[in-house]
C-alpha cells in the first residue's frame, strides 16, 4: 500500500499553482467559474418552496457541468504532465469527457438504487411512516423515517465519495473507460478511506466557510450601496461575480491537491 501525506500534497499544490497560476487561473475562470456564474445570473427568481420557471438556465446548467469537467481534467493534466500546453490539456479534457460522463451515469444509477433501498427500509421500520407516505401527508413518523434514512446515507456517501475521489486525476493521467476508472480509484484508495474522508470534509468546510464569509461581507456592502441583491439586480450580479472570483482562485488548488494525492497513491 502506497504512503499518503496530505501535507506534502498540499505543499506541492501551493508551489505548483504559484508557479503556473498564469496558465491555471484563466482555465479555471473560463471553464469552471464563468459558466456557473452565467447560469446563476440567468436563473429566474422563484417563490419559497417552488422551483424556478423554465428558461435558458435549464440548457446552461448541463453545459456548465460539462465545461467544468473539461476544465478540471485540463488543470489536473497540467499538474500531472509537466511540459504540456494549455491547448493540449484542454483537448485531453474534452477527449476524456465521455469516460467521466460514464462514471457519473454509473454512480448516479447506483446512488439512486441505494437511496431508494435505504429510504424504503427506513420507512418500513418506523410504525406509521408507510401510511403517511401512501397518504401523501407527512407526520412525525414519516419525519423520523427520513432522519433515520439520512443518518444511514451520510456515512455511505462519505465512504463512496472517498473511494471515487481520484476519478478526475485518473481520467487525466490514465486511459480506460468508466469501469476501469472506478476500479482503479477503488484500488488506489484502499487503506486510505478515513484520511480521504477527512480531506474531503476539511476542504468542503474550508471552501464553504470562505465563500460564505466573502459573499456575506460583499452582500452587506452591496446592500449599503445599491440595495438588496435580489435576482436580476446589479447587487445580485456583483455577488455572483465575487463568487466566481473565489471559485476561479480555489479550483486550481483543489484540482491540483487531488492530483498530487493521486500521484502519491499511484507511485
């Protein structure tokens, strides 16, 4: 089993991004941050508890996901293959997109089956929950069943997320279709699951806290200057741009960090 040092992976990531940021940040902005920001800006406002009305954002959302996948593979390729150009990295990202979509499809189907199985077991285990579900009238028993299902699903989501954490660097650094990517990620992460879960939680909390803090400060400034940032307003546009800026800066670090973890485990 290969050794894993999260600290070393982070130090290598910081050094790489500092050295190659002029190549990484434009890719991060154009393919990861900007499509998401445009989608958010075009998503119409909706009443509480109601989905947004149909519109262009329904088309832009999957496009943003696809561009983000290409961008992440491109950044990872630059981190794993010294000397390649940005154009080569982007072409490689596009070429590996079908394999990534295959992984997403397989993981989505498996997740849906697992979700339905656990929810069914939880609802069946709580007296009165089945009747409430059939009647379409949630009660205390149904709520208890939902909480029970979430308690069971969260550890499973963390476990499988850790086992599949290396999918993007594998797509960037190796050949093969979705089943091989899944198998390789499963093999490489064996024996390191708890540390990888900790890494994912730490990165998620740190990034989420940073994003919320910055957008909150900017939001207060926007309210003071131009009014509440309601959807479609200049204030909302400014907050969205700030979020895109944070994503632009953070994405190369995150992608490179996972790439360096992969490099250690695949050595």
